[in-house]
C-alpha cells in the first residue's frame, strides 16, 4: 500500500457536502487518516473546492451556514498541495491520452473519468467502488 494518495476536488467535495457517494468518501478519508497516509493534490484543488462551495451556496444547494462550515472543514484538512511541474506534465499527458476535459485525478468521484481510464490505469480509483 502506498503511503500517499492523490485526491481530486470531486472527492473532497463529497466529504464536505452530503451528496451521493459521501459515505464512501468519508470512509476512505477516515481509513487514510487512521493509516496515516498523506493526501496530495495539484495546487488547483484549493481553488476548485473554494469555487465549488461558493457555487453551491449561490445556487442554494447548501445554506450559507453549511457553506461556511464546509469551507472551515476544508481549511482544516491535511492535503499537501503540489506545484511540481512534473505532476502537471503527467496530468496533461494523461488527459490528452484519454481525451479528458480535466487534467488530473487519481482518487475521484468523477465516474466518467474513471470509466475512461480504468482499463489502462489501475491506479485511478472511483470512490463508488468503495463500500460505505
């Protein structure tokens, strides 16, 4: 088992806001915390999560108080944000190879991405494959 897991915004948002797959995302996050596995992500994740939470409040998917609580919880999460050019190059190449609109993801709640790459990249995982 690897000591580090790479996460994307879709997974983090499932942890912060009750949606389909939230139970699975929480179970994964809890297991990783118990195993003392480090979570990493491209630095863009912070902006994606922040923008998505604001959009959820604006669209009234969550209340302003829920948005504040989710944002505060996000700021407390230990996620190491990477600005390494090699990570960006790898993400770019994988997105090109698998014709994806997004250039990242390793643990994801994005089923479309997972379905596109699962036969080629066994290290890409979908939160829905994990029991709650």
